């Protein structure tokens, strides 16, 4: 199960009860909007201790529909590539730093 924005906002407001919920939502929206804009401009986004995001171009290709076996032409498109940081890798794999 993924993290949805509403659960993220609830967790942040629990961690920081002195801030108003509308301010937390505003800041979260600003961060997510700027992240989207940077990826649209094909800039690399790095969040220390978490990882980096970058937009890459995927070439057009011919693939197979697994249900029917028919060949399908897939047009070129941008995809988001994420690389986790070393700290995140260690945390996920329960390694000591």
C-alpha cells in the first residue's frame, strides 16, 4: 500500500501539532508542485537521505500484450527514474551506518 497525501498530512500534523493543518497542506502542495515542475523541465531533484528523481526519455518500441499476444506500438514518452540514497538503502536493509 502506498502513502497517500491525506495520510502524509495527518502524520505531519501529528508530528508538528503547533502548526495549523492549512499551513501544513500549503507547504506540502508547494513542495510537490515544485518537484513536478522541476521534473517537467527535466531537472534532477535530490532529497538528501532519501534519494534522487530524474525524468528520462523512453524510446518508442513495439511490445507484446500479455493477455492477447498481439504486438502493440508504444510511443516515446518521459518516465521518472528514482535512485535511493545510501542512507535509505541501509535503513531498508537494516544495516548499521
